[in-house]
C-alpha cells in the first residue's frame, strides 16, 4: 500500500498509510500543530531540540518511541512512563500498523570537543529517516531516503557519498532550517549532479507518495 510522506519543516515528517499515521522528529523548528494533528505515535531520533520539542511532547497524549536520553528528558518534563518506549539499534517494531526498523547508534560528530549524542535512524515501510547521522540501512530496502542537507555536523561531500552508498530510487531533503533558499538550491544542484539523484525539496505541508 502507498504511504504519504509529508514534511512539516526542518526534520519533521508525517507518514500516513490508510488510517495509520506516525510522526518522526517533531522539533522546535517545525509546524507541530499541523504535524501532530490526530497523531498517536511519535518517533524521535535524538535529543536535540530541533528534533524533539520536549515540553510539547511531554504535555501531549502521544506515545513516544526514542533512544533513552530522549525519554529521560521527557520524563523529567512530566511525561508519563507508560507513554515512553526505548529503542536501540537492531530493534524491529510494529508501531500502530507500521513496520519500523531501528538503525544506528550515534550522532555525527560536530566537533571533537563536544560529546556525541545517541542517534538512531528509522526505516518505516521503506522510508529511511537517519536523524543526524549517515545511518546504514543494513541491506534493507530503502524506497525513499530523507537526506539531511544542512547543519553544523554536515559536509556536503559526505552527503553525496551517503546517497551513493544507499542508492535509493528517490530522495527528499530534510534538516535545512540552517540554509537560505539559495543554499538549498546549491545543495540540490551538487547532489543531483554527483549522486545522480533528483532531490525533492518539500515545502512545509507538502508531501509525496511512496
């Protein structure tokens, strides 16, 4: 069955298939009112605020699947323990009808002087959201790769090599709040040329079928 993937700014995406829906990485740079409307399940890749609005999620009634540091922050903010579900690399889950594989362990290095956060990626029915890392799909079929294209940890040559390694049939941009429109256009030109892809840049609220 076809899934609809809609982006709500930066790294936040909503995946819908029939009556099933989940959201990945609802952070403070995203349109959370629209993204979380009617949602019961949220996946979070890591603890940084642009990927998880802790105050908002802690006071909501959604179930949250995430690495333990994210759940610790949510618990400290008052989220009930029964809504918090820890994951690690290698987990294989059924989240409200979606097959979810958990991949990876660490955030990409920002600087050697900074601690490296825990980061997992999620493969949801063929859609891979890597968070802030170059997550290995480990042989699983990726129909759509959500490609981070901007940020203090990111180097465009590494993004090109990552897209080449995964070699998905389709790519869409995420993690672009740090870039101007001209910057996004430049990254698309580089990726399309060197990685032989056709990067889709979704405006907030815009989606594609996978």
